[in-house]
């Protein structure tokens, strides 16, 4: 489903992001932040990588907090 507006969770639905998924899977940091422009595929890359990892992952969508007075630079 290429034109579905929700984030993808399987590699088969993700288009042309194999390198990014593998880079996320190779990270060894305990906390990872992914920042970028809206609707660029950040959530999809993270969710696909998380679905392929063998250890537990906590995913927090910080975009939900944007409507409140949160500032970031």
C-alpha cells in the first residue's frame, strides 16, 4: 500500500528506504531521536526497523506534543 497515509510497519509496504532501515537497525545507542521535515517517512522507517529487531522497542510519537507549547530548535 504505497499511498496509504498512515506509517508503514512492514518492509514490503515501504518504498526505497532499505538503507535507512538498515542504518536504524545497526544503531547501538539506548535512545535514538529522528528529526526531520513532516511526512518524510521517519515514522515508517522506525516502525519497520523496530518490527525486525529481536529486542523490545518503545516508540513515542512526539508529534502529538507539538500542539502544546513545546519548543525545539
